[in-house]
């Protein structure tokens, strides 16, 4: 049933789902779903010291603009994230741009993703050493990983929260989008925020649907049934949410509230209510109407109190050792803008943007 429903949901005109010609998707894993501590479950999943219960590793490919699931796999946590993600590579298409956090930057995995003809943008571990082949005007540089030509971006991230708390970190990004004129480093750094939409998908699965509950089955076959039984209604509800958003032109699907969709669907099941009505033919049903009646506000703009700014560090010269030269490009960009079409070819790579706000929310 899940395979029937699984897949990207956005149309080409759906707001907030593309970066230029590419549909943005992401890989990420979740290992916090607990199962009963039975002998058969332990034999399959092993013991987990962190939670007290055995846990299932869930790996999904998510369409970041809609948080839909093109694919999912799960099993023991010992297998590793890249191993599970490799089992979903057949879902990638040439019109997709894959986002991921550090941990997916192994040479073999990058080569496998490149073989699908999809593009990628992800973090590199801090201990990766990438040769500087050509410096680019926007502060990034061309390099090579696993025989693949890539662009590397070193960015210093500063996040200022509403309470004036400041977090500072450094990101090293790698991408196959090497045309700095069409895809400037500023736009790519801002785009990385969209990976957090994946966390919102897991929040809906772990907290809204499961509400922290432990699965019930004491054997692997039953656990598999329960996992697919959790993922299938999730995808069905996301489908309804996207249909509701698209019925109101210009509405970004991330303004649709998953909790409202879930509670409305649950009430219909509990009350044994009629879920289809001939009068709703060609229109959104009760779930869609409830969603549209309580849309979430648009993502915070540049005037919101919580902001993040990025500065791109110039790469070190191949012939020079020591610390890199001071940051040269200040990046400011609205997060809603980070998902818009990037500048056309020939546009200045260092054009200023506005300051960016954190996009994450349940």
C-alpha cells in the first residue's frame, strides 16, 4: 500500500519545491522509534543503550517542499545510514537536487548518487581535505571528489535567536552545481536550510502520529507491518495537504498543518463518518477544508527577531599554508527566497540578499 502512495507530490508550479530547474529532496535517518524489548526483536535489532528499548533505523527520501515520501526503508541501526540510503537511489531522477547533512559524504555514496544523474548539495565532514583547483568569485572553489568535479563552499554560520542567544559554526558544503554565475554560493548556503524540512517530516511521524508510543509487536514481521502502517497514512495525509494547497493558487504546502490533517482524519475514523461525499467531487474534502481554514502563517521574513547570517570564507591558496584569508562575502537571504529560482546565468554571484531566518517548525 505504501508503494502505491509513495512518490513526490508537487507539480512544477507548486510554490517552494524547486531550486531553479531542480526538485529539492533530502536523505536523512531516524533511529528513535522504539519497539518492545522481546527476544526476537533484540535478535533482529540488537540492544540500544540510549533508549532502553530496541530501536528501528528509518531512512527516508523526502520531497522537502511538501515533506512527502518518495521512498523509505528501515531495519537495524547497525547497518548505517549510507547503506540504507543506497537502497533508495533508484528513486532519484535527473531533475532532482539531493540535500543531506554530514555523514553522507563517503566517496562511494557520492559516486553512486552522481551515477543517477541527480545533482547534490550536502555537508562535508570537517576533516575532509579537498584540493583547490580553481577559485571562484563568490568565495567557493572547484575541486574533485571520487573523480567527480564539485564546488566546495566554506561558510561561517551565525544564528541569533529571539532571546539574543548566538550560535556560531562552520559548514563546508559540496555540490555538483559548479556554475557559480547561475548558482552562487550565497543561494546554495541559504538553500541548505531546506534540509530541515526533513526534520519536520520526522516530527510528524514520531510525535503527531506515534505521540512517543512504543510499537506493539514482539516479532520482526509484526514490526514491519506496523512501520508500513505508520508510513502509509502519513503519505496519504501529505497527499491531501498538497491537494488542498494547490486548490488555492500560490499557497506554499508548508503552510498546511499536519496536526489538523491528522486529527480530522482520526475523528472521521473514530466516528465512522462518511469519508467521501459526491458533492466534493473535483474539490478538496473535509480534511482539505479544515486545513485551508487554519493555514499556518508564511515563513518568517527578514524582520523576524530570530535571524541567521552567513559569511563565506575564501579558500586557501593551493600554494599557501596557514589560515585562510578573512571572509570576503557577506551572505544575507530570505529563506522564502532561498527556494526561489536562482539567478539566471550571467547574474552577479555576489549580489547582496537580506538576512535569513530559521525555517524549521513542527
